């Protein structure tokens, strides 16, 4: 009997093999392959790492190292709405840690996770570039400045009301 995980693994394997075949002629296709896997699947599943490593004659740790090094590559599914808290110096000294904790509490997840329904993902960024408005939160592409823990909770409650 096939499990959902077994079927999912087979689908991932097929997609990854197709992508590797498409990039076979390239001399250093690792990043392009990983980007394409993420584009087609939504993230880079752990099942893809040994397949990519084997085909490109790399160690799995080398592939994982590239995935974790580049912030645009994800090894977990992302939520439909991405919430980012700034952890830059200006945001940090202006209460950014409390804002991040409020976001985590309101969503019931920690930084780097997605809610079980995949409605939200929570991430941090090094700097939003709006230091004069610190602390900042970004919801998808919208920047919200001068945040407090209370405002962060209200922002998520408002966003949830609109969905």
C-alpha cells in the first residue's frame, strides 16, 4: 500500500530528475537546478538533496550548504502570506525583538516556520532599509513601520479578517 509520503517522494523524484536532465549540459548547474526545483515544487524538499548531489557528483552536505547559504532558497514550504520582521540594528534597539515575539505568539509558529494551514510564513530579514521607521514588519510586499507588539498583533488580526 502506498502512503501519501511515498507518492509525494515519487512525484518529487520525477520533477527533480526532469530538472536535472534539462540542466545536464551546463558546467555548474547547482544553483539553477535548486532554483528550478523550488520554482516547480515551492521549496527544495529533503528528498531532492541526494538526487541532486548524486547527479552533480557532489556530497549531499555541499548541496545542503548552498541551500542554507542563499536566503532565497527554502528547504520548507512557505505560507501564502509571508511575514518578515526586521532584525537590523535600528529595529533591534527600537523593540524589534518584542515585535518578533508578538508575531510568533500570534501565528503560533517560530521564525523560519509556516503555519500548519500554510496561510502564513514567518521570517526575519537583516534590514528593511527604513531605519527611521524602526521597528519594521513586512507583510508580503507592504512595509509597516513604527511597530509595537500590540500593533503587530493587530496587523495580523486585520490581515486574517481580509482573507
